[in-house]
C-alpha cells in the first residue's frame, strides 16, 4: 500500500498515525504541493491524503483511511468517542489560531512538498487567499502565540498522564494532528502532560514533530 501525503498536512498526519499504531507496512509518498495531476488522476480532485490499496484502488479522506486500516486485521482498536467530549471541543477551538500560525511557517521549513520554488509559490498563493497575507500574519504572531499558549494550558487538565494506557481513541488522532501542526511554531509553552503526550504519540506513531524547524 502507498499513502500519498504532504508532510505538513494535519489530515495526512491523521492517516499516517494508524499505520504506526497498528504497525502496518506501507510506502509513504510525498507529493509536491503544486502537483495537481497526480491526485486528480487518482481521485478526481487535488487533495491528500490518498491511500492506494494493494489492489490499486484509491481512497481519499483521512478518517476513512484510518478506519479502513484499523479494521484490516479484523480487530479495530480505536474507540469512537462522543463528539461532545471536552477534547473534541478543545480541538475545535484550535481553529481560531492554528493555520494563522502554522501556514506561514510550514512554507519556510525544509519539507519535501515545498522543495521547489514553484511548489512554495503555489502554496503561498492558494493559502493567502484563504487566511490573509503571510507577512501580516507573522507580524501578529505574539498575540496568536499567547492565544495558543492559553489554549494549551486548558488542554493540560483534560489529559490524564496515562491516557494512552487505556487504548487509543479517534480523539487521539485529531488531537495529535493539531499538536504536530503547532510544533512548527517557536515560543509555545507546552504544559507537562501535553508535552509528554505529544512526544509519546510522535514516538509510537513514527511521525516526527517539527520542533527542529520551528520559527
């Protein structure tokens, strides 16, 4: 099986996680951000992640991929938790600052999807239409980082130190995708349990954080 991704993409992180959690072998393929032809030829539109199954069929949508891989061995292990769970609400709240902080920094990091100038320019052009000028957002970093730090502090009380000993849930998939996205941002203060959690999940899923590229 092959999984087509962008390294920075939180939806791709979700799809990647289940392979590490369940130790399922696969080939990771990182597309250039301006490569429209490959995903369109596979699923009819430009999006990732895309799972190319062993039989050649292609599956988009991160959580569809997660549930498919989880069920492959006949013993799915992810708990489906209530959408009203406090962690679900916390994840929803991260939208207020996540992309404004992460997008201008992702494109400056040495990630494979941005290996060419045309790929970088493509991303900047598309995303600035969505969230605004990247330079302006960088100028707003202080306030956005403080907002994120307060939000991370609120997460601390929601994370039991031994959360993963009770097994994985779909909330863990969504939560780590956000925390991994935030790892590209310098100046964030991770409370004790939050930091331990993100480091443990990164290790167990084999998905490195972007701490080394943080700016």
